């Protein structure tokens, strides 16, 4: 199934080795990490073409092993690399759910790209990828991402206890959810 899609200003698509130049310009333009939820740019010594290629290969392997799809977010007009989107941990059959995560390069924040991306990705995930349920699992103190998810139509559902391991410990995560029924699609039969 194709996973490329567009919104008014954005093109969201699979990344290839040809995207290196745009990716590198963005890494060189980004500010240092702006908060604890922002990774900031890739470290300068790792901004090489070979690092980029191995990152794409690693992601390709993760996609093949069922961990989801990684997509680049580009400006439709200029072709600039703006960020990334991940449909993670898809479960099909009678579950039809995925998790969604995203970032916008920090020198491009507050231009409405995050909201445009999340709205378009949610509609695409439900209408075209046929998920019944999309979960945004967000750290409880990540206010910008929580505000963004709510603006995009997600609802708080629960706290998932000890959901993710990083920085040497397990972290609770807030779960925000968008459902096919929110878009008027009820009881669609699973196809995959
Ligand atoms: C969260 C993130 C994607 C927002 O991207 P963005 O392009 O700046 O977002 P937008 O310009 O579309 O903002 C949409 C809304 O999100 C909220 N928001 C975005 N940045 C915010 C901030 N720094 N503080 C408070 N609210 C913020 C606001 O409600 C905003 O609406 P408004 O502009 O009308 O106030 C971006 O900050 C980011 O990549 N953060 C680091 C990675 C991350 O946290 N990813 C989410 C992991 S779950």
C-alpha cells in the first residue's frame, strides 16, 4: 500500500538517498535542542551522506520487520525538509491500530506545520491506511505536543503506565486517540 500523501503545503513521503542534500541543509540550520522533547540537529560529525544512507537502511529493516513506516515531511513548493512522521507498531486483523509520532525541525516551529501534518496524517491513516484507531503516546509534560494533538482532534484516553524505556528508566505516557468513528466511519470491516 502506498504511504505518500500531501496537504496544502506539505508533501509527506518515503525518504530516499536523493533527499540527503535537503536533510543536511536542515541539520545545519537547526538550533540546539529547544526543550527536553526536542532532539535538535544530528551531531555535526554524523551529518555525512553515509550516516544518512545507513539511517535509511536501518529504517527500511524496521519497516520490513513490522515496526511501522517512517516518512519525511517536505515543503511542496521549495522541497525543503521540514521534519518526520512515523506510523509505528501497526496491528491489523481485528485491531487496526497504530501509534503516531512526529517532529518538525525546530527552526521551523510555530508556522502551523505540526498541526497541518497531524491533521493530514490522521485523515490519511484512517481513510487510506484504514486504521480504526490512531494513538499519540505523549510524555505528560510535553505541553506543545499535547496542545497540538488536542487541536488536531485527539482526545485524552488514559495514562499508560511504564510504557516506554529511555534514559535508564520506564516512563508513563499519556495516550491521546483519534478514531475512525470521529470521521463518521463506523464498523468498517478490517481488510488487512
Ligand atoms: C510539537 C511540535 C511538532 C509542534 O510543531 P509546530 O510546527 O511548531 O506546531 P504548530 O505551529 O502547528 O502549532 C500548532 C499548535 O500546537 C501548540 N504548540 C506548538 N508549539 C508550542 C509551544 N512551543 N508551546 C505551546 N504550545 C505549542 C499550540 O497549540 C499551537 O497552536 P497555536 O500556534 O495556535 O498556539 C514541535 O514542537 C516538535 O517537533 N517538538 C519536538 C518533538 C515532539 O515533541 N514531538 C511529539 C512527540 S509525541
